[in-house]
């Protein structure tokens, strides 16, 4: 698991934000298409890793919640105070999990937006090439 900050750093290093789309010549347009494909492959791998991390976080917190479940012997001896304590702990664990996942989801949304922009740019470039070729 990398963590949202590492993913953000990777996104910054890719440099997709400042990418120029050059269609001045067919060669330049083709080169840009190749670059877009490379970016797309990197972003898809990143999105896969983010989703894997989110699944792992869910599993991790599921185990924490299961640990709170009382054994059958304890169930019969529970006081309302103990039940309230467990509920409070469970809510706290869920809140931590959701907060952790949210930061990954923000990065995933950024990746998805970049992938959409790449697809839009690809369409623009192909149309530009078609107009020149006829």
C-alpha cells in the first residue's frame, strides 16, 4: 500500500497537466498519440493499485470490527453499558476507515478525470489527422 500522498506525488511527476497537444504536423500528432497511450497505461495501473489499496483497507477494518464482536459466552452476560461501548468503538472504527478511503477516492477521481481528458485529446488528434489526410 502506497498511500494517497505517494499517488499524488506520482501524478505530479507524470506531468500530464502541462502536456501540450501538438497537431502541427501528422508526425507530431502521432507522437502525441503515443505519449497519451503511455500516460493512459500508467494511469490505469495507478487506478488498479488504488482500488487494491481501498479493498485492503476495507479488509483490515472488517477484521477490526470482527474483533469487537462478543463471543457466545459474552453475549449472554452483556450489560447495556458494554453494548454502548462496543457500538461507540465500532462507529469510531468505521469513521476512521471512511476517512482513510476518502483520500484514496479523491486521487482515484483525479486519475479518472485524466483518463477522460486523454480520451478527449485522442479524439481531437485523430480528427485533426483525418482532416489533413482526407
